[in-house]
């Protein structure tokens, strides 16, 4: 009975990622005793994703326009946690969903992005339905068709981002610390946009005045992306991170310094 109830609840979350995030984890309890849910900027982003899903009305047959979100943020605002929540939301609400996760370096991918996905995966309501290891997460009993895979973004690995098609379900690319990911990776990753219900998420600290993240948030592709800038000074609450911000300001001559 419980599993049937969970299935009904997941179905009700199909176009409501905030509802999913608030229900998939036991906020205020256990390992999340000090956390009450998403920060305001994370909530707004989840709400906007739900709005775009409802606009598309994907019927499982006819391809829809890709849903594309780009976020330029400060350090420590919670963007990697948001990537993890969105990834789990898509996987839990869309059978046969296929996701790819990458980051600008192997270290970032292994110790931050993928580690965050695994952490939230271990804590979620549907954890028993999933198998997770150092390379991928897949639905128990359907490793071939329903999964999230970790992929490095070295330029010579660009072909690994090509050829993903999922006409009857959802495909998503997650790019963490996207500012320094090679252009070839994004070019091949656009292949998912031709069918099904495709998602592109490009997040990071915008450390360059060129490249995909900059174009999506500040440049020539702003009209194609749901984009936003998250100021760490307005959102970071950790005393340690705020002290680090102040240290950088003192070192580099104030908050106006590049």
C-alpha cells in the first residue's frame, strides 16, 4: 500500500519540483535536523521549472521545446544541492529518464557534484528503488533505460555527450561549474534537444566573459535561456562562507573587484 501511495504522490509531482523536494526528504529531522527546505532563490527556481514543464505539456509522443536554465552564482549559495534535487526529481517522476552530469574538473565532479547527488539520493523517500555507485545511479531492475550517469568533460571526451535520444521520455544534461567546461561538450550536448522532453542546466561561478554560461546569462543567448544571477552576499548564511567573502574583499580591494 505504501508503495502505491508513493507512486500516486510522485505522479502529482510531475510538474511540481518544489512539491517533490519538500516531500522527498525529511526536512528538520535526522541528518536534516538543521535544514527546513530550499532557500528562497532555490524555491523560485524550482517553481519556474514547474511552470515551464506545464507550458510544454509533453505527451510522451510529440517532442517539446527544451527547458533550459542557466545560473551564475557566488560561492556557497547551494547551486550543487539544487542540481541534486532537480536530478532526483526528474528521475523519480519520469520512467526511463536519462540524465548526464558533468563538471569542469574530475575533482569537482567526484568530490562535489556527484557526491552531492549521492548524499541526497541516500536520504530520499524513494532511496530503496535506486542503486547508486561512483559512476551512475539507476532504477533497480532497469539499469539500461532509467539512469543518471557521471561523465567527465575533457574536450577529447565530447563524443560521449553525443547521440542521446529519448523520444518517449526525458533527457537532461547537468553542467556544474560550467564557466570552464570546453565548448565542444556543450555543442555535442545539444543533441538531446531534438526529441522527447529535454532539459539543459548550466550552473556555475561565471569566471569568464565568454563561453556557454556567459552567453546564456549575460550574452547572445539570454533570450533562449531562463537565466538568473544569484548574489552570494544576499543568500549565504554560513558564518564560515561569509567570513571567506570578507577575506576575499579585504585581499582584493573590496566587493567591486573582479
